[in-house]
C-alpha cells in the first residue's frame, strides 16, 4: 500500500500528549474524583485494557462495537481495546462476583478507546471516571449516583452545571402504546431526540390514532423543566409503563431533594438516547464552555445478565478531559509554580540534607544538577516561575533568595521557613 | 435571564433571517447592514448575533460557541451535527436537485455506470446515488456548480434550486429532487439545559411569530 510519509513524531488523530501543568492538573482532578468516590463507599476496579472482542461486543456492547479498535492475538483470536469500563465491570460482576453480598459499589478511572471522528469533544483515546452501583433496584440507588455526580463535580471545583434527568420507560411505554413498526419507532425516536417540532408534525400527520395518543406524542418534546412537568407527564400517560416511569422519577426527585442537589437538576422526559441500553433513569451533565455532555449515565438492569445472573445496576461515566475544559472555562486559570525551590548544587552533604529535609516536609525541591552560575540559576528560576532559589553559603548554610529579598539560614530556621510554604 | 447568542447565515438566507427576527422583536438589521462587525447586539440586549458561513452554523452550535442558529435544512442534513432542531421557519424555501444538460438522453439515473457529479453537497449526493446502487465520482466544488457540465467537468450536478432560472439559462434541466429545504432554528444541547429559561422564552417568541406569519399568509 502506498502510504503518505509521516512527519517525524507525527501523532494519529484523536490522541493527545499532556505534560507540565496540563498533566498535573489532570492527575490532581483524578485524585479529587478518586477521593470523592472513596468517601461514598465505592471501591476501585481495574479491568484489563484489552479483551476478546467477542466479550466487549456481545449484545451488551453492541452500541460501541462499531467504534472498537480491533486487532488479532497471535493465535488469530480477535481482541479489542476497551471502548468503556462499564462492560468489563459488568463482566467481572456477572462471571466472578455473582455470589458476593450486595450491593457492590465500584469506581474506575481509566482510558478508553473509540474509533470515531475526532470532533466536537470526541477523542479516540480519552479518560473516563465513573461509578457502578450494582444489586440495588430502588430509586434511592438512582438518586445516590446522581448526588455523587453532583458532589464529584463540585469537589472538582465546578459551580455552574446542570444535569438533565429522564426515564426511558416513559418513551418505551409510548412506543408500546403506539405499536409502530421498528422503522416508524426509530423515526419517532430521532424526532424526539432532536426536539424537532417539524418532524413530530410530519409523523402526526401520517398517524391515525386517537386524540389522547396524538397529544402524548405532541407534548413529549416539551416535557422538560421543573417537577411540574411530571404532573403533565402523568396526565398524558397512556399505560402502566409510562405511569411507572413518572412515579419512579418522582421518587428519585424526592431523594435528590433530600440530598439538596435539585438546583442542578432539570427533568427531561424527551431524553431518549441509548434506548437499547438503559432500562430506567438516564441523565447527562452539562457545563458552560463545553457544548456536549461532561458525563452521562443511567440504569441498565439488562447488562450484567449477559455475563451471569441478572443484576440491577446504575452508574455514570464522566469524561475527565471534558471536565478539565469546563473547569478552564469557569476558573481563571492560575498557573501554579512548577516547584517550590531550586538549590544550587554545591556538593556539601550538609546542604543536601537541607534539600532532603524540605522534601520530607512536603515541599517540591529540586537540585540544579547542571551546576549553573548564580546569575544563570537566578535567570532560569525567573523564566520558569520558580519562586525561591537556595544558594550555598558554606556547609549547611543557605541564602534563600525570593522576590521579597534574601536571608541566610541554617537547619532550624530552614525547617521553619519550609513549613510556611506548605501551609 | 441569560443572554443568548445566535449564529446567522451569511448570504442567501441572511436578509430573510434578519426580517424574521425583527418581526419577533429582535432587531439586528441596523447593526448588520451598517457596520462590518461580526458580533452584533440587538436592541433588547437579550440576544447577540454572529454572522458565519451557512455550513459553519451547525458547527458553531454543536460546540456551543452559539446557543442557537438559523440554517437551511439542506445544510443541516449535509453536515449532520449533533444539535436540536426545535423549529422550522417559514422562509428560505428551495430544493436540492439533480440536474443535467438538456440534451442528456432520457435514461434512469440508476443505469449510469459511474457518473461524474459536481456538487457542494457531497454527503447528500453520495447517499442519493448509493441508495440507487450507483457509485458516483463526486467532484466537490464550493461554487459555480452549474458551470461544470457546460465545460465538460461533470456529467451531472447536484445543487440548490430556488426558481430554476439559473438552470434554464444555462441549458440545464432538473431530473430529480433529492430533498426540499427551508430555514430552521437549531440549538445547542448543553445550552438547552443550562439556559433553559432564556431559550424556552425565545423559542416561544419565534414560534408565535411563525404562527402569525402563517395566518397572515392564509388570510
């Protein structure tokens, strides 16, 4: 095959290098998320990065199967990079943990891989942080993962965000009441998903049902907003399934009110994405500065049953890279200094012990292993934004130079000084 | 309430879009026609407009750089971006058609082996021919599409037709309509959640204006 010659070090589309501040920021965010998940009683799960393609693309993962990176093992078996972490977690629970006491609470933070057009916030390799609450069918479990998402976003430093909350049972019930062909059902789903009034009107024009049914279709795209929309939804419910979906949303809303997070929630019964996958509530989180969801999740009671005994489950996955974009948009980006202090490398063991002491106290201290002159070292620190330079004044004595001036100190004063940096 | 940003299409749809918004109470006409600024505010301060090329409008809206946009459904289907389409607007009517020189023998398109088709709508064109089992050679142009059969660049062309006059004057005939198009309001998915109140109020204003224009047409 005749391939275009690559430029040296060229990257494939949809991947990124992170270093310096961006890498630190991402790791710090992951640490914050890990801490929050842990505080809510979730424990880590670390599945393999690749598995047999068959496992990942079973009926369970069919929505992602087309986007998987596939390759062959030496014995000719098809492997694939994981396109998400929910399917591997479901496999672990279904195959290995089916007899464990319930509920199981898992969290993960890891990279996933999807072959899709790299645009609109979509990368081919990206980081997901998420939770799965397994074995609890109640509304209180639904509310827990949403409240945890709110807590995690707030802990990350995001203040302005909203979560749209729907219940797929409402739309499923509507489809059941209409008894449409698969094709017509998909046409209706797309129209609702796009909030397309025109397409809805066209569908209604072709539809010969009673007035009550027509109204239910016409009103559906507008069922978004405060809990009052639940009253309206209840009014137009055509069958038990639709009514049950509304009742479930009421219970979830009530629990969310107890968690004091409803300021961030918008109800949206026209949310119909991932219909093949979700079986109950479904939600997406949005923040200013990012035109697409930061996180999405919901209840998927049918997934684990592909790998073992059926198990109700609810969870979410947050795209860490998108959350970073949203945080950049919301907070004036402050550039933290890369390290706290740089030491002249004088070769005294006593001076080196001051460096080691600083590190053991928690300061970020580096030695100038290039052995620069004092002038060069000062210039380097200024350019790098390093706030302090320690110059040797004899064994165990340093002159600490900062913007405010300079001061000579020995071990005792040094320790006291370092403590003031790390507060 | 949050201020919203709407992306308006430069070119064919611009003046009808401006008239429509003015009728709904958001008047950008002064700002757009008498300045060269790309970001214009209306009198009410509730809405600001950016002027961009039609094909870029769904992109601005998908990324959330604009909360809303006005664009033809032809462009919307061509570029396939993930946006909401709450409202069709009563202007910008036209159709996307396949056309050929008037002296083309009268044979069905599906019998063409691999026609050379000039267009600035490659995705819709490709889909139209694929559905007929024909794999066309698509010649992507950004303008002067009508010229291409006359100078031997292409066998067929696919382009937007309003009255058909340009085609006739160039000795071309319409063979088939691929789709009918009109202006549509599109919205960013995140803005729908984050600025729900402002967006709902604006869409309501526009919906009312559409209804008024329809009943005026009927009268």
